[in-house]
C-alpha cells in the first residue's frame, strides 16, 4: 500500500495528528475505506486542537480598547460601560500602566447588590481576612478591582484560558513587560480567533 507523509504545518493534518487519531480509535488492523474516514475525521479533530493550542494571545486580542484613569469620576466609567455595551474597562495610570479593572460587578457593588462570596473568600474569612463589602467612592480607584489579572501578548491561548478559569473571569488585560496596556482578551475573542484558524485550515 502506498503511504503519504503529511506536511507538518500548524494549519494542516500532520503525522502527529494521525498518530493521535490511531491511538484514539485503537486501530491495529488493515485499513478499510470506513476506517480511513474515521482516521481522517479524528486526525482533523486533533489538528484543530493543536492549532488552537499553538495560538498566542496576540493572535486573538482586541487592540483598539478603551481605558479609564484611576482618578476619573466613577460616573464617567459607568457611562462608558453602558454606552459601549462592555462589561469591563482597564484602569491605567498616567504612564498607561495597568493598575486595575472596573467591571459591571464593581459598579453593582456600589448599590449594595453584592455578589455571592466565593469559597476562597469564605475560607479566608476563617483565618482573619475580611469578606468583600459594598464598595464606596467617587473615583474609579475607589471602586476598581486591583490588581487586575493580566497576560502577556506572547503567552499561549491555553494559558489565558487557564487564567480565566482559575479567576472565574471573562476577560484578561494584555500588558507588555513594563505592565503597559496593549490589549484586551475576552472569551469571545478566543472563539472568533479559533474560527478564523479553522476557516484558514479548511482552505489549504
């Protein structure tokens, strides 16, 4: 039987994907047309997973973003959240370094609708840490969550997803090595980037 070595690039099925597919399907017999189709389908699935894991934050992040200053009036931040229909804004200092994030949850906490305490917060209260209370203040710095959870542009998408899951958040602020704001990465950004990757791979 003729064999063909598949080109190994990040956008097509490669030997690694075929090997993973064979292992998954536990095929050790002579290939039939049906088995070949199964191998192709499984290898394609592994190829897409490999493509996704090879993506970097810079491939998916939104670069044109809005930020607010730490000493801005809280009403300006609330107005931006409402008008732009966004759920969070990076907070920066005069040098564009990230000092926090202000989200819908932070704003809601001002009117007494506190979110449910997490298990980690409850455990912390047992050893003496105070539980989060209603936030009060007139400037963004009084209300924001700090420090913000950040990620670097060259980090793998898989690392960004782990951070989101660990902190139970929907977005990450992207910073450079000097902690200056360079972008924002949301779950929807990741989904859109993966869609583009799959579409590009399908054309090759």
